[in-house]
């Protein structure tokens, strides 16, 4: 467990170093400001396959194995790689009559510190071939099946199996080939050695009863790795570069030097003395004292092709020809102040204000009711507020409130229902908006004034209208039983 914790801690520290080592742009420190040439780079995701074998006391047979890895650079030389591997291989005795056999199934994972050994040369922007060495720690779980191999005690059978979880150390080297900015291939060789009592038992042969010194077996793994660079842009929107171990450490410095060398040498010469140096002066022979623009060209503010320094009218009106002094020719005579006042007085004398239309022409919103109901719905509150606002802003105004129904129900029932709807709207204006009752005239029409000429239920016909009063008078409640509460059943002719 301690080794696992140490491995995890190593990964965290390496990741922290890698992130903080890649700080592009200008960096401010207590010692001053400097520019970092280490941009943020992509990560490498890889798939590996190979032919593992155990080098121990028995003859080795090639097996098969594979796994995945994720790699992040710390700088241009060092990087951290998290690696997983599955392997299966076999061992056999060496003689004709030697029938010892064993096979091992291995599952492991850990972290490695990888060094790009040839990336300390600065002759190319990017390495095409990368020579690398690495070492790391990890934890493995392996199971060994064996036959005809004596174990540590007489009681243990010579045929059987055992499994173990143990820490390991691995090391090796690889040769990488850059195929494209997104893909590379590496040939790699890894040697792994476990710790603990099972260190010499990867092939199950522990040299029981022999004079040979027991040490440890090693898992060898020649492999091919297919590696892909992943990661698009930083949170600032800057594209990430290839992993730094492929890049020349001085590439950024070299680019900055080349850009600096390409800059023109500063020459402060100003031949015409207009304040614009000759290097950016489009007119280096401007007349002395003439005003010029930011490119050193003599100003012609009105665009009449007469430079300002000799233009007696530098802001001539457009559309007119000018003389040699830049003065506009053929200008119309200007209207005097008296002429303007006479024109205004004549216009005002014939001006008439528009006649305001009568209040009866005003259109006020209607409100609608649910089927067989005279309760004002929440959705209609805004319309009643608009009607109340008109009444408050026009203190002499009176409104006729007219109730309507659709054609469902009998005529008597609908008359009472339309009356109740108008009454409900009036009570809402009085109680909620403080409108005086005498300013509201209740009328009803039942089903007699449909907006939409259809039979049956229709919300557009279940309404209350608000009209500016002319000579209408309040209508009393029609005869009939109460309407608008609960449900009604039957047919229209039955008078429900």
C-alpha cells in the first residue's frame, strides 16, 4: 500500500511541475519581467502491443501483451507517462527430460519518468527521430500456473498455481519516429522487476534444493507503440503545440531573433521636416510649413485638389468648382434672416391643429370568460387594468360594460349569464381599481351579438366589451334562474 501511495504522489508532483513549467508569454516575478518560450503543449495517448517473456530459471517463450498510456511533458527533455499493461507468457525446462512448465498472466500499471536523450541538440525545429530512456514505479498483479516444479516446502505440490500483488520497478529505452504533427511510432524495450518474496517466482522456479543463489526473475517486453497527440486549445483560445519533447528548446528564441533581425533599422531622417520620418513618409518633399497627415502627405481637407497651405477656403462646400485659390464658384445666394422669418410666419398663419376625434371612436380591450362562468380570469387582469387607466386619465369619461355569451344554453339562461359577466367586470373595476360605480353602465346582450357566427362553445363570443358611453342607460337583470355557476345539462329547448 505504501508503494501505491508513493506512486500516486509521484504522479501528482510530476503533473504539478509540468503545468507550472509551461507558462507562455510574459511572466512577472519579484526579479522583473521575462518572456517564457515554453508554450502549452498537447498530451500523448498511446496504444502498445508486444511480445513479453520472463527471463528466469527456465527457458523463455514469447507471449503476447498490450496496453495503454498517457504522457505529458514537463519540459523539452523530461516527461511523465502513466502506463498500463496486460501480458501473458510461458516458460519451459531446458533439457530433453525436463518437463517443467509454467505460464504467467500479468496485469500492471504505474508511472514513468521519460527523458528525451537527443533533444538537447538545437539543429532542427522538430526532432524526426527521438531516442528516449525511462524508469518508473508501479504495482502489478500476476498469476502463475506451474507443472512439475518443486516449491519451497515438501508439503507444497509441484503442480499448481499462485497469485500475488507486488510493487515493481521498470526501466528501458525506445526509439520514436515522428510521422506527422499528430502521430508517431516508437519501438520500445522494457525490463520490469518486482519486489518481495515472489521476485524469483515469475516462472515458478525458485531453485529449491539447489546451490544456485535465488535472486529475481525479470519480465522483458519488446513492443511497438502507436502514439497520438491530443488536446486542441488552451482556455485562452491559443492552439497547443506538439509535445515539447519533439520540439527544439530554442525554437521560440530562434523565431524571436529572426523576427527581430527582419525589422528595418531605425532611421530618424526627416528630409522635409514635416515631423514624419522618411521611412514612413509617402511624400518626403512636402512644402515647408505645410500641414500633413499621418503618412506625411500634404493635407487637402475639402478634397478640392488645392492643398490647405495655399487654399483660401480649406472647407469649400462639396459639388462646386473652385478657382486657383480653392474658393467655390457659382454658389447660390443665401436666404436672409428676414426672409426666413417671413416664410415661418406665412406657414404658421395657415396652420391648423388636427381635430381630435370623439371619445366614442376609442377602442378598448375586451375580456373573455371560461365556459359557463362569469369569474374574471387572471389572464384578463391586464386588460381591465388598461380600461381602468383610461378611466383614471379621463375623469369625465363613462364606460358601457356589455356582457355576451356563446350560443350554448337557452336564451333566458344566456341573458342572465351575460348580465353576470358584465356585473363581474364592473365589480372588479370598482373594488380593485377604485373606479366610481356611477361611471360604469351595465348592459347585456346574451347570445345575440356573436363575434364569430358559429353554434356551440366559442371563447370569442364569451366576452365583455367596454365602450365609451353616449346615451346608453343601465339595463336591469333579466328574468331567469341564476347562471354561470356549476354545470348545466339537457338541451337548449328545455331552457337549461
